């Protein structure tokens, strides 16, 4: 049984940068071994509906045609991942915006704003530069995936109707 558009697919994954550094995984032991373990996160296979935009396009497309138990390494260019960084998403704000709310801006820190999450990329005496681009924008990503389960689109629709 092969994955088709519309199927619900459950898979494990390891996401790496081109240099080999792991940035995300569904395996708890791999996260711990690579110093990316997050205490409150539930580790385990990820379930997605294929072909409907729930995950990045390059990964979505690569799952099509895979079978239960199959492993695959997928290289995803930025255009099929999180896109290229958009210079319009990098803005400067007066440093007073931070001092008014009692926050000391530090380069590399992430902050929640009314416009979403931003990374502080520069702090000067007068201004703070905020980058609203996704942290993985502009990066080629390599995913190792293993299919755990496939629920065919017709089967999942039928079971929902019977429930």
C-alpha cells in the first residue's frame, strides 16, 4: 500500500542541516543525544494528511509513493521548505519599545510581538533589529523519514462517517 494524496500518514523523522547538525526529530533518544531535547514536548511519530499543505512542500511531495516500513532520505531546497529569507520581514524598532515593557533586548534572543515571533539580530544604542523570517528560511534541509502507518483517504472518511 503506497501513500497517495489525501492519505493520513504516520512517520518518524530526523531533520538535519547540510553540515549534518540535527535540528529536529521525532525520536526522544536522538534529541537527547544531540542536545535538542525539549522537556515539555511529546516525542513520537508525526501524523499528517498528505498533499493538503500540513507540512512543508518538499516533505509532503516526498512521502507520496512510500510504503509502511520504508525509509527515505530527502533533501529539500529552501524553495520547497521554508522559503528564502524576505528582507521586508527584517525591521528596526526603537529600543524604547523594549525598555517601555521592561525587556532588555539581547542579540540572538527570540521575542513575541503583536506581529508574531521575531529574532533579535542586532541591538544598538537607539534601535533593535527584528527578523520575522522563519528560522529555517534559506536553509537546505535533509530529512530521514520512516513510514509507520498509512490510513487510506477512503478508509479514514468511512470510519469518520461510521463513528
